[in-house]
C-alpha cells in the first residue's frame, strides 16, 4: 500500500468527493483531509457531518472554485504545508450553461473538469506542495459506452489544435449537447495526466473513473428531460441492469487509485469495455491511442494554452 497521510479533494462537499473523504478518514495513517469546495456554507455542513461520522476532526476547508483559476491560485498560496495526494474530483456537465465561454477562453464544462485542475496541479508543483500522487476523475465516456448510447470521441488528428477546439468548444459549437462533449473533455484530461506523468516522474499521475455512479451531482444541470432520464429514472433502473453502482463503490475506486501501487503512473483505469461498472482495467487495453505519447503531449500543450 502507498502511504497517504494527507489528501486534498476537489468538489468534496457532496457525492463522490465527500464519500472519498469519509473513506479516507477511516484509514490508518491519514491525519489531514482538505475539503476543496466553492461554497463555504455547504463545505461547513459537509465538514461537520464528516467529523461526526468518522469521529475524527482532521478536516480543513479550502475554498476554491475550479472554474475560476484565480481562486485556485489563491487557495494554493494559502496552503501551509505539503500534501501527499490530490483527488481532482470536481466536474460534471458544466452547469446550466456548459458551452458558455469563461474568461480563460474555455467552455464551462472544460473549465470545471480540466482547466481548473491543470492550474491546481501546476501551482502545487511550482510550490512543491504535492509529494506523492495526483488522481484525476476520469470517465468511461472517454472511450465510449455503447450500451448507454455514449459514442466514442470522434478524434480526427489528435493534434494540439483539435484538443484546443475541445477546450474552447469550437469543435462542437455553442448548442452542443453536453452528453456528446463530456467524453471528449474527459479524454483530454486523461491524456494530459499521462503527459504530466512523464514530465514529473517523481509524482504518480493516475486517472481513475469512478464508473457509473448513483448519488452524485454530476448530472444536476442537464436539461429537465435528460436529467430525469439519467439521474432519476436511470438511477433506479441502471443499477438493476448492472450499469450503475453506489457512491461508495465509485469513491472506493479513488481510494484504491491513491493507495494501491498497482495503479501505475500515466495510466487510465476504468471498467472493462462496454460497461461503466465492474472491475477496472487499464484503458490502453481497450483504446490503444490512450498510450500514444504524441497525443498525450498534444493534449498537454493544448490545455496549457489556456492556463
């Protein structure tokens, strides 16, 4: 097992982030958990509940909104000591206006899933404030989930320009369906992580999908009909067909990614092909392009154009 004494989790007040914090608090050796959240009131409620549930007052709130790089930089500047591990969990479909462009020049969806985390990792590395592992919340959507009608991202060249067009939304247009763009965004994130693993070999960079998970807020901002289908109807029916699992199972994937050395740096782990649940496997065995170093570096170059 990889020793983790301290961890910072983005999007930690609810869903997978909160459950990851709860599970980590019950692990021997963990003595500090930073709850990185954008809303102070919600963070305080989550912290109080986590203290009560774990019986341990080891939680510290760090206010940051990963969609706003300035708040990320300010939060990192306020950290007083290095952190062993970071879970880049915040994400989702990008709020009520997923295709709107942020001041950084990327869509809201890209900002919250990828760019804010790129800025966070860069700031932590620059200040030597992360010592062991960075874990990015991936998604099976990055290689497609045919059983759920989620198509594989349609990459033409995997060039810097194409990855940049995913970031700024020009690949899809301002009226794109967030369910069509989400997998592309998560693909860029996984490739960026793989590139970072080669540039910073002293840190373990692992992408782990929590899988199809009920009890999260990731689909809350979809249009009503799609939210009803995926979050409510799907949340009841999909587990019956083995297409979704509980938040405890999804968060346990994060914990395993942080603590089990079998999860190798530079690799993306998610469910076997065709399903978003079940045992995790290295996604290069399903989609060979994930291991292409040129594509990885192109994605890294593209995201840093906006960072």
